[in-house]
C-alpha cells in the first residue's frame, strides 16, 4: 500500500478499533448482537504521530486506548418505544407519542375510575413509520407502570395494536386485547408480558404504528382508581412504560469520531473489498457527517445486497472532526461480515493511507 512520508523519523503504527453494538434480533426476546470493527494499518508508514486519531462516539460507552489509536465502543441496540406524554394531532384527534428515547419529563398519571368492570382505555400512543419498510416478526415485551387505589379492585393491563393512516383512518387492525399482564397491585409496580408480533410490510411511511393501552377491571370498586404512569424520568428505564424488542432501523449517531490532528487538509472515504452472510441485512448504511458539509453515505446494503460499495471522497479539513454513524436493520439471526478500507488521501494527489475495517454484525 502507498504511504505518505510526513517526517524523517520512522515509526510503525497500527490501529485497532473495536466497537461493539447490540442489535435487536427478532424472536429471541432479549437477544443481543454485536458489531465488531478491527482497524489496522496494512503497512509501515514513515510518520511522527497518527495524522488521524479516533475518539469517543456518543452511541453507548467508549474506551479510548493508548495514543488515541484504538477504541472500543459498546451500546445497546434493543429497540424500545417509550410512552411519552407529548401529544400530536392525527385526523383532528389527539394521540400521544411513542419515542425511541426514554422518559424526559416529570411524568404523567393516566387515571380512570374502577366503578365499573370492563376494558378502560388509558391512552393511544403512536410512532410514525418514516424510514421503515417493514417490521419483521419478533417477540415484543410490554412493560406497564401501574397501581390501584384499593385492594378490592381486581384489574390487569392489555393493548390493542393497529396501523393508522396520517388522515386518521385505520389502515389495519393488528391485534385486540393482547399482551395481558398479571394483576395490578396497590403499590406502583412495573408488570411485563410478551407478545408475538407477526411480520408487517409498511404500506406508506406516513402511517403510524398505534398502541392503545388499556386497564381491564374485573372486580370493581366505587370511588377508587386504577392508574398508568408514563414519561417519568425519575424512574429507571427498566421501570418505565414501554414496549421492547421491536425490529426497527437502529441509527447510531455517532459510533466514533475521526479527528484530523494535522494542519493539512485530507480527503477520506470508505471502500468495501469483501463481505459474507449479508443476506439477513435489510439495511446497513455507514456514513460520514460533520457540522458544515452534511451527510455522505459511504456504504449501503439493502435487502441483502450492496447498493453502494465505495463512498465518495469527503473533506477532512485541518484540525476538523468527522463523525462516523450507521443505521442497521436485520431480519433474522446470524453473523454478517463487511470488510472495508478507510482511505485517507491528500487532495490533489494519489498518495493515501489505507486502513482495514472489519464489521461483524451478529
């Protein structure tokens, strides 16, 4: 490989990047997956110090090793939708948001009287399917943060699930009265139950996944209540009202930073040179971005095949930082490998440094 001589003093440099990302794996409930990056310089280069260093990303936690020439990144990729209290209007009616991020407010209690038996709707929550082509089959887990105000009340939680169009019309009813929890207690507790989601192909990305939360009272008590607690940031995430283990695209912005320590400008790109077992990847997109030049899609896999194997050159200005982000969606378990070169080139020349990056997606 070509090397660029920066000084007369020679030093051998190798770079090892390890990044682990947990990726939701369908019907395994609490299944985990990881993405492993191995980055090493292919040949010895005459340099004083690495012209480009690797720094922590914001996706998960990062460990930066000696001389900023290697790193390990860990993050969870089990997709969860949290019940928030913020409202949106669809077809003239109010709905609450389901969001990928956990609670961010002081919380809200949805209450209803337990003076009659039957299912009592606690709210309708929606998540717009922008950028989602399908929601593959998997085992979801529902978590309900609930209590009752009298021990005589007997009640449990359940949900309806449907797809709602942007004009308010129901496109498809998926399930009714499912994900029935255990008995609600006097003290607040978080009840959990699983539900087997069947594959759904998105018809229109302006549609919403809608989950309607209910509490069903089987033994009534006048002048007492059952309560559902949502969007309470004082609670640990494990105790918040939510649904987990959903196959949705996972976006990591960003997994790491590429920092130019030189006063010279460079150009960088990613180039795929091999792969194996990528048929399970519905979407795997790796891209650059910074504050001024926008996003540059480098490598793209769609429906198990490469759409783009070589990224365009992207400017890495003097003392500038570029962010490497990625989106991943798989539709089955397995292990996929994508091998790429990170190329760093001086503008106006054909001289560049070339690194090897291995993505292992399991």
